[in-house]
């Protein structure tokens, strides 16, 4: 499983040995196993009736189905989930193709189920939730109306992800749910939010700068708008309104995404895609061409036939 970027309060694993596969019912439940108060597999939270009001548990988990005679023959999936009374289970409806379980496939030399037996393993990280709102979707919540959801990409997280652009945080290999999140009241000032973010990542407010991440028409995703000191006394709502009026920015409702720059340490470079080379139109201004921070302009000298 990838590094979640948060402090892990507990880590456990549990393996369920299954025999007599052909005679199993369509839906079965494993014996209970304990991991930070959570039991699984699909994953289910146990004993909802006795759970305290308003409880939640942020869990990063992986489920594996594997051949007990050959540990290299396995299939796995992982996900992040905020378990609540309304969302008390999480798993994979289409974990694997049933027809492929009993024969070698996908470079495996042995089948996943052999002699009618297999193992199912659950790996569970219980994630410490410093904000109280980690992985919260804020659906049907009055706070969705009074607050704005912030996601902050920090250099350490960007350095770990695979790809050339921030757009890759949107794919299922590295979901945005793994990125630090904040719920901030619209009436809060940017000064207070910046202090909150700095404290969360162990910096002083003077050490960090926040860039708004935008989706551009050329399909790239870049840090684009630097929130300078003249934003400090603005409310989050006013900043959101100001930013979302830009034609190049199309955010989800009540959501902002930022890149955090540490100004007194080397910052990572923002790479570009090799296939995103575009010829500039000389009759357009830089603004019309969407030339922004991170873009590279290349010039080529015209040569005569003799040269």
C-alpha cells in the first residue's frame, strides 16, 4: 500500500484460510479480527448498535486473495475509506473475474484457487485523523453550505506519486482522498487558514506559500495562482469567488486545491509531459496562450539552405 502521508495509529493483518470453495454460499463472513477497533472483510464495522454517536474511523486497507501453496499467485486491491454509521462497510464488488480463479492466468504459473482452497488476507492501517474531517465527503451536510473543502498537495506527497503532472492525482492509482484535507469556514480569513495549514505540516506561516491548482484547457493541471500577502485578511469565501471567476479554473462546488511550497528549502520541479509540446501562435499574447508558471518556451533559429 502507498504511504498515506499520515501517522498510523495501528497496523494489523489477518488471513482467512478457506477450504471447500466449491461448496461455499454466495456470501460468507470470516471470523472477526481486530485492528484498531475495526473488524473486516469486505470491510465491515462490527457491532454498530454499540458504537458511540458520531463515531468514525479512517482506514487504509488492502484485500488479497492468494494461493496458500504459492504466495506469488495472488490478486489484491487497496482503498481508503472513512467508516461511519452511514458508511460502515467498504470493499470491491468486482474483486476478480470468477472464471480466472481456477487456472493460471496473467503470468501466474499456478491458479489462485488450487485443491479447492485459497487464503484471503486483509491488511489494515488505522489512520490518525488530525483534523476530524479526513476523507469526509460532506454530502448532505449543512457544513457543505457553510464551509469550503481544501486539499493540499505537499512536496513530499508529489515526490512519491508516479507521473509527470498533478493530473495523475485524479486517477485511481493515487486518489485525491489520500491527500491532506481541511474543512474551513467560508467566514475564516486566509491568514488563519494559512497558520492552520503551516501548523499541520510542522512549519511556520512565514515558511509556506500556497498556490491554487487549476485545470487548464490544454489538459494539464498546474499550480497557477499564488496567494500573496494581500490575500491574508480576505475571507475564504471571497478568495473562492475571486479565483473561480477566472476562465481557466473550473473547480468542484465548495472545493479548492492547493500546492504547498516551502520557501526556505529546495522545492520540487514541476515536470511537463513530452507529448504536450504546442506551437505558439505569434499573434496571441502570453495571457491568451495561457503561458504560466511551469511552462517552458523554446526558440529555434531559422537557418538558410546553405547553413
